């Protein structure tokens, strides 16, 4: 075990963990930030997506040792009250069913739109296909992404 | 307006909601109010389903478990309608386990709204009646001079108003009315209007706590290595390397169980966090005795199905007329096959258990908590009354959490620990060790006489769920919904039968269950018969539905009366909206399917248009669904279920498949058990048939007709797939 200093949602945390513990479990088990979800552990579903230095990353693939000096944003830190344009768009399109995958979906979409305010349909398809939803809310995710694009370009 | 007599069962057991001096309400026997000093009153709780605070906020206690189907919204809508309050002032809360009567927490089979509609309307109407009585007392006027209006009572003589919240303490002291009136559908202000999910913002900000997110003080984590073959036993385990992982507390073992849940023998690593347990698990060195059922394969299973399909079914299920008269005459036959499937909920199953002395406390998502408690009690030798259950939000269920194998495992582990423990299933465990939707195979036969369909035979072969839950001596292994008396087409001579084949992996109920299993072959084969008769598939179906009177889906109390007119109604709607009779672009083809749903009085049909790009390559251009589920509570929730149901069903049609070699599942996660992705979701339009019939259910009705509509479109384009997933037949898609 070693000590790691992490910047999560603009707060500094110190955690004791093995260097190979994925950020996913650091967030969930050590920091009680359970908005980041466990879905597969092997980069196949996107439920654990967070932002690291502005990029969408799978938290299950980032050993805590590699997260020091990075700026990590989780769903809890995207906005305090759900007022981020992507969250608002998800609200407007009434996207979720069970909702378990949605924090990951939102983080993926938010990171994409932060880099590119007008992504092509092809880019959206490709980026959003990294996140699975078993309830099948893809139709509404598409709707929400277009609401968000409109909103951030106003 | 509808008069309803109050049944005492609605007022059971409310005490467990209440705390200290706030124990108010109406309890058996006598249906009279408790005498409570008004100064102690904070809220009014006329029954187990709802509570009204002094500030007018209403809480609806939802017995049905939330897994994404939206009961946390539809239930409050139903109450708010009858109570005459603003829907925004109504919040849903999970009714604590044990506060409702037996069975009321059971969640499945699209029954939630159907089963609770009247009860919740009554609950709202009773509360409103009592609040009105209280207002009448305050104003010293007749109740008939009072009217409820959006959370306030209006004195219709003076037009004074009092808020509900100000009346709750008085209302709490009044007797429960023996009879209340319910609104007419034409007066509905909330039911039937689209509403957003009540807990939407919590989901979108990551605040919602699913079972996996719960933390109990002192809790440890367990990851389990299970016997790779069902029924096998542990010989020995070397845990030396595993125990060296920092954070690992201990390694414990437990035995498997038989019916109903078939828990596999397991070796559990207990650690202070999930990751340490995951790491240590990989270092366990285990010797298993696999038993003698360790050589089974799906390849051999489907060969057995194919051979047995040619013999007489083991169980006669439904017989009408005499199909034998037509043997060999102008006959067409076809066989269809569908694989085992995994539920693959996005939240892998998990469960928290704490065992202290004789007491046991549980936390997690369960669709059938009563059955779970009874079975845990038996398997783990804990008295039922000593088991406390805390139900949690489920990150998807689809039938997976009707099973509670994981709950038994968690208790077996907790019995060997002095702290609470959370059992976590890794995704590999979820895909490899779950109760799978049974593999199935169908042989259909039709005889034509005088240019019409004279005889229909359907032999269903499957690996029945009941062999697992009840044991192989079960009296009713057959899984025949939609292919029994519920077969919807009016054919003069019909015979259906079932042949069970045992197989050594566990099975369970998957969303739409055998309706989905049997609708696929029925709706494809009816198209094949139409083709043989050179009839239009829409006209042919309608000719077999339109003059048929309502029919029963079976014998006994569980059977429903189904309406062929409504089955035809949704089909016509889907066909019309997709432009069935309109000119089609080159290389564009449409397939249709409708069905008899059986679980509830809900009806749905699909029409799917494809563009053929190469002989076996296509793009889905449009999907049109029509649904008739009677009274709609929340149209937005309905649309979400239908849209999502399409995605769920397309996964099954296109690529979902579990295969088995040496009694082991070959798939181990989402890379090998693939789900539909965002970019594969086709454009979808849903049309709702306006109806004031009783509410049906919408969680499952939108699945079964997707695969046959797609396969019928592909058949129209020149190549009919008869085996799912169609990827195995060489199809690909954009």
C-alpha cells in the first residue's frame, strides 16, 4: 500500500491503496463517490466513464498510481445540481430507465462536447457506442445529445 | 364516477411506518382512528400506501421494486389523480419490506400497474374523502359543499380554501369511509399526461443509490470463484497466494444448493475493498469435483432438439379439431431455433448480508422478496422472522432478480463472518453463472385445404425453467405461452405440444419469457403459410383474427381473455403507419408481426422496413410499433419502455447468444456476449391506440414481435433466417 494524492471534483484527497487499484474502486470504495458505476471492469461497457484532464476515460482502466496530478471529474462533480447542459438535456429528453449506465453516458457526452461543440453524426455514433445501455435508451440519448448541442451553441 | 367499497386489507400493518408518537393512522380491527393528541401529529397516513405531511407533501410507498420500469412515477401519478394534488408534491418511496401484504413486493410479468391501479386509486380517494370530511367539520358545513382542488379544499359556499396540510391532523382522527368514489377517465388531469420520472435528477447527478452503492458500517467485500460446472463440489483450495494480497481478510468456502436456486459451490475471498478481493480471487488454486454432467454442449443440445422434434411431443398442450385428418396433405414444415440468453443487467447482481447470532439483515434488489426470504430461511437455517430485508433500487432486472441465488450466497458467506459483507458478482460471473433464458427449438407444420389454412401444428422443445426451480419431476415443465390456448389465429384444427430436454446450466425467466420464445416461430411461420397461399401477410393475418370472438388463453384463474380485434388493431395501425400498401423504394422490404401477449391485456405489433445492401447485408430503415395497453398512466414512460424494448429485442434478434462447451458457458463478458450499441439503434416511431380499457402492462409487450418482423422483412428480401441470432446465418447489418 502507498499513499496517493488525487484531485477529484476540484478537491484534494489522499488515499491509501495499492498502486494498481483502478480509479473506479478508489472512487467507489475509498471515497464513497458511487456515481461512477462498475459494469464490467474490462473497458467494455463505459459505465465507469469519468473525465481526466478533460478526456473521457474508463475509470476501471486507470490504476490509481497513474491518476496523481490529474484533474478528475466524476458525475458528482460535473455540476452540483444537475445544471450542466448535458444533464439538463438528459432531463429534458427524460432519458433514463434504470439509470445505472447514465452517469457514464453523460460523462462521455460531456467530454465529447467539451472538445467539439458541433460533432458530426458519425463522431457521435462512434463515441457514444463506447457506452452500453441494457434498458436500450439510445433513442433518447440521441435526442438528448442534440438538445445539448443546441444549448451549448446558443 | 365509480363507487368503491373499501377492503380492510388496504389498511394492514401501517404501524411499521410510524415512529414514536407519530403512530397515527387506521389499523385493524375496527378501522377506527387512533386517538392521538393533535399536538403530536406531523402527518396523516390513512393506509400503507400514502402519507400526507403537515406541509402538504405526499409520499407514496411503492411496493413494486423499481428497476427502470417507472413505477416510481406511475404510482404517484395514480395517487395524485384521485387525491387531487399537484403531481410535483408527490414523492415515491420504497415501501419497507414487511409493511405490505404478502406478494405486494413481487415485481415482474408486467403486473405492477395492472395489479396496483385500483388499490392506489382507492388509497388516494380515501385520503381525499377524509380530508374533505375534516374540512367540512372545520367549516361546519356538509361534505357535499366542499370540493378538492389541487391540494386544497374549497368551501363552495364561501369560496374559502384550506390546504390539505392544515387538515391532516384532523383527518387522522376520522373514521375511514366505507365507500369512496373514483373519478371518471374523462376527468383525469394527471393520468394519461406525459410526466418526467420523479427521481430523474438524482439519477443524472449520480446520487441514486443502487444495491451496489450501499455501504453498511464495517462492511467487507466478497468476490467468489464458483465451481465451473453446475452441481460440482469443492475438493480442496490452496489460498496461500490469495491471502498475501494486502486487504484480504480471509477465504471461506460454502456448498452449493439444489432447487430452486442452484447456487454453485463457491470459494469466497473476503477483503476490505472490492479490488483486493478481485485480485486475490485470481490467485486461488482450487480443485473441483465437476461431477458427471460436465460434458454437455449446446451443439449436442440442438442436435437432440432436432432429432426429438420429429417424434411425438412428450406433453400434449393444446388440441382443437383434428389435425391428423390432414397428415401429409399439401403440407409445409419449418424449424426455428433460439439460443440461451443472459439478462446482463448493467448493474451486476450483488447483495449485502449481515448475520449476528440468530438475526440476519439483508440489503439489495429482489424482484420476489417473499420467495427469497422463505428460501434463505430454509437454505441457511435462519428463522424467517429473524430476517430483515432492505430493498434497493435495481440497475436493471429483466427477470434476473426474480432469482436470488446471490442472496443465498451472501448469507452463506455472512454466516462465516462477524461483519456485514457485500457480495459482488464480476461481469464474468454474471455472464457465466446466471439463470439463462432457456434454449428452444420449434417444428411447425401447416396443411392447406381449399386455399386456406386448415391445420396448424407446433412442437416446442426447450430446456425448461421448472426443471431447475421445481426439479425434473415437475408436473408442468412446458413453456407454451402464445403457443397454447393463447395461440391467437383462428385456425380450425390446431395441435401444440412440448418436449422438455434437460441440460446442465441454470435457467430463469427473461423479459417476455415464453411469449417471446414462441412468438418468433409463430409469426415467421404464419408468413410462410401466407406465402404458400400467395396471400398478403397483413390480409392473411387479419382474416384469421377479425371474425374471431374473444378467447381464453388457458384454463384456471391465471388465464386471461384476449381480444383478437385488439390484436388485429395494433397490426393494422403498424402496417398503416409504415405504409404497407404504399409504393416501396427499390431494395426496401417490410416485415410485420403481431401477437397474443398473455401476461396482461396489452397488445403490440411491429412493422420493420429494411434496405437490402447485399444478399445478406441490410440496414434497418424504420421501425414502427403500435401499442394498445388500455388506459395509459404515463405516456412518456410507455414510449421509453417501447423504445428500450426494441433495443433489447434487437440484441436478441441480431447477436445475443450464450453457447456451452463441456458444461461451461463460452461467453465471459460484453466482448463475447454483445449488446446492441448506440450506433445500431434504428429510428423508431411508436403509436398508441387510444383506449379507456383497464391498464395492461408495458414492460414486456414491446419485445416479442421485433425479431419476427425483422425476419419477415429479410424473407421478403429473399433470405429467411430461422435461427436466432441471425448473425449465425451469415447476416450483417449497418
